[in-house]
């Protein structure tokens, strides 16, 4: 279930437990959606999980030191950072299931602040 990006070999490593918990939680709620996993390119780096139901696309990121981030493709800009942050894989799975069912998208945080500002979920 892993996917590597051409040009830069990803580390051969198992999918982290937190990422597996998120994927299992989301699959239990919406079995028909698809996920593509891109492993981190360095130890402790960022994992990417692209999620789609065929109509709507969302990107989940995970880092061991930061937890999860969520951004909807329709509203993302390269380098902008995540729109929502989660410390709990179950809360992330629940939020993404709501977005996929409703067709809604995350939005960038409008209030200026320090790098990494995002809607926080715990």
C-alpha cells in the first residue's frame, strides 16, 4: 500500500501505527474511498496520504513530532502548509469522513500568525 515518488527514493519502512490507525478508521466509515501513501524520504520526515472518493481530493500529512495535517486540494497552494491539524487519528478520520460525505473542503486559516497556524483538533 505504499507509493514512492519518482526521482527520490523513499525509505523502505513500514507504515507507522498512527497512520495505519487513521487509514483503518477512515476505511471503516467510507470503504469506497481510495488512499495513496507516500512514505517519508528521511527518518522522522513527513508522510503523505492522498485521499479521494473519485470526486473530492484531500491530502493528509503525518510527522512523528507534529501529528497530522489536513488540506483539501481545491483550496491548497504549494508551500502554504496544512489547513487543519490533528493530534488524534480518530478525530482526523471522523473529520475527513464528514468532508467526503458533504463535499466540503478545508480552507486556509485567514488570521495571520506564526508559521504552522491551522485549525487545531485534538
